[in-house]
C-alpha cells in the first residue's frame, strides 16, 4: 500500500534523527597515486549522515537499514568517493528530518513527497522511489472500468493515483452508469451520494480527492452533505459492500487488496471487479524521495550524481532490495523538483483548510 500521509499533518516515510548535531565534513581529494596513474584521484568523505522518518518502529528501521552502510560505502567507492563512515538515524518526527536537511545536520533524507515540498528551500530531491506499475493508469475513469481487473506490470512507476470508487448500491450504480456512458457527473449527483473517506492527513483518501473536487467542481470533501470518515481502507470497502457508502476514495487500485475479502468477509456474491466502478481519478501522487541537504558542504553537484547512481545500483541488488523494502520501495529513478508540484498544491490546500 502506498504512502498516503502528508508531512504537514503526519505521515509517511523517511526521517531525521535527534542526534544530528555535528556539521558535515567537507570532501577532500586524496593524494595522487604514486604509480603515476592518470585516473582522477578519489575524494574522501569522513562521515555521511542519512536520516529516516519514523513511519515504523525506529528499532525496526535501524535494523533493516543497517546493511545500507556498507552497501553505500562500496558503491560510492566505485563512483570515486571513499567514505569513512555512514551513519543512520531515525528522527522523532517527519518535520525533524526536514529541519535537519535545512540545517545541514544530516546529508541525506529518505522523506515523502509532502515533506520535501514543505522543506524544499533547504532540500534537493535527487531520486523518486519506484513501485510496480499498474495495467491501468488513465486519468479517465471510464478507461479503468473498460479494462478491469487492474493488474500489476513489470514496469516501475514513480507515482500512483487516487480513485473514486462507486459500489453496488443503487446510487453507486447510477453514478457508474453515467460515467461509463462517457458523461460528466454533476456536483448535485455526487453530493446526493453517501461517501466514505479517510482522515485529512491521507493523500489518497482525502487530500488529492479534495484537489480533484476543487479542480472539477470548485468544491471540497467538506462540502459533501453525506460523508463519514473510515478508520481504514478495509472499513471503507466494508461500507461500500454493505451499501452504507455509495462512493469511497482509495489508492489505485486498492480493490486488488480486497478481492478475497469482498466475498469471504463482506458477504458479496459477485466479484469486486463486477460490483464496483471508478467514477473519478486524481492526478499522480509522486512516491517517496531521497533528498539531500542544500546546506551540507559535501553535497556538490558531482556528489549528487554519484549518490543517484549509487542508490539506483544498490536497489538492483538482492541485499539492496531487502533494505529498501522497509519502505516498500522497489527501485529509484532520477527526480526533478517539478515532479512534486502536485505536493506543493496539496500543502497549500492543507494550509487553507486549517484557516
């Protein structure tokens, strides 16, 4: 399941430790080889500090990521950097990681897109985590219904979407029928339905659906007349199956995780793919980032490239896959700041909702 919580209200992955109090050491070139080798001399880095957010138990994260220390030292050596020590810590909060990146007391942060968007004045995104792509990725709801079921592919994706899923109730079927005819739903039609959403900190279960409603109807979830907050996606699907909710919002495609429960636990006779339809699709929600500090003296443009190549290579090894699995990452792709413009929109939305 993808991360759904944005950093401002609590959230998702990558963190900074409370022990990041020392300034980072500057890299220095080692002496040229006495053999007269013309290869560029390696650069020495005394300590490289990596911080993770506390999305899971800190001890669990520290244990799972410990092999990363040697993996990164070995891979960076191949990139021309000799690192004496790689230290890893887990921050007390997501915000603590962002603050450490701004201060330069940590060099690298494994942080969600929302955290990066909040702290991009002191952090540079260098990589986006990837996960298995889906067979459906259209922003047109009808395409998801015409191409059911949704399956994973061998491709890697840097983002996921949020879906508005209509259930087997009379109202749910009415909404789905109109969408499948290629017609646009009106606000009154949506407002007449019973909705189940997630908490306000959920990217896929609240924030991005609100962005979609604002972009399409100049409305938000708070404007809906009949809405309840579920404590889990499982609760939302149970409500959908029972007809207590006509529409739910969830990550794409959450139905894959409830195929068996739909019939075994929720008491439905037909498949979840037969009884549900997508009636809305949000923009892409970019995956977690590996970001670096703009304040750290050793994070040069050259070193950023070395880090990108190193992490991408590590993620392709069996040992590396085990390390990054702690955050459900499967690989990494080079990122750019504009990839997270959607997160910046989301942060503005959160701030406006708090006023």
